[in-house]
C-alpha cells in the first residue's frame, strides 16, 4: 500500500505546480499585440468611414440648400462670390451684411448658422466643416465649438466653390454672374463644391479622407471621388 502511494506521488505531472515559462509568456504577449493591432486598425477604419459618411451628409444638405436658393431666386445659383476658394469661417459683418460674399452668406437662410455676437469673433458654418479635417488639423478652438483661430498652421480655406457655377466679383466693373440651373449642360457631371486637395498657394494637409474626396454637383447630388495621384505625395 505504501509503495502504491509512493508511486502515485512520484507520478504526478511536474507542470501542475509550475508557472509559465518565458517562452510561453512571450508567445502570449505576441498574440495580444497582434490582436490589439487588428482591433486598432479596425477601429481606425471605422472612424474614417464615419467621418466620410458625416461629410457626405453635410454635402447632401448643402446640395438641398443650393437648389432651394435657386428655386427662390429665379433659377440662379448662389452668387456672385468675392472668393472662389472658400472658407467655412465668417464674421458678423460678413454673414449679415455680405462684406465678403461667400457661400455661407448666400445660403444663410437655408442652413443653420449662429451669428457671432461681435465682429471680432469668427465662427464657422458646421455644414461646411469636415470632421476628418478637424482630426487632421486640430482646427476648432477648444474654448468655443464655433470659434476658429487665424493663427493656426493651416489655412482656413479647405473646400473649393465653383467659380464658373457661382460667378465671381473681380471688381465693381468686372462681375461674372452665377449661372441658371437650366443653363448647365451636364449638371450631374459639373461639380459645385468639392473638398480641397489642390492647395493653390495655401498650406493644407494631405487629403483628409485618404485618397478620397467628396463633392456636391450642380444637380444637388453628392459623390465620393478619387484624388489625383499627384496630390497624394
């Protein structure tokens, strides 16, 4: 009987009383790191997808506002504008009196805009601000959701409004009128507003939707296009 007990004790598996070896720990850490990398990549892709969807939603609202303006102004698109390459920012004087005739000035009755209390305050039109742009540039002032600072590293201009569609004011004697909706030959192929990927002298980051950009067309529909390769370098 003693012999049997002795054999039983000596026959117990050794690893039952031992911890993990260094190799086993390294394997576990490696697996956790791989899984964490996969999860982070998935979350990042999901975040970018959400940003792209939000931006498309904004542009759809912009297209509706643009056509609503035309319906109320004898079929004319908004304009003429004093700035071709646009900014989402505006002051009290610009939005109320049109001291600078931008897209948000013409569309102010059709989109929700907050009027700055003082002309020294600069606000932005949320419909014209992309969440991916904010993530890339850190654009918003943390003290005020609508405030924007002029001394940031990036230019405030981050989308382009079609000068051919909306017209342009070169001077008091040289004004190009905006087009009428029914005079555009191919409205579904003529962009009205698109996200900026060609800086045209302004300092802007690489396209903030990766190799994609969003645009609203003359007929009001929205598309996501591919940024030309030379602007992705």
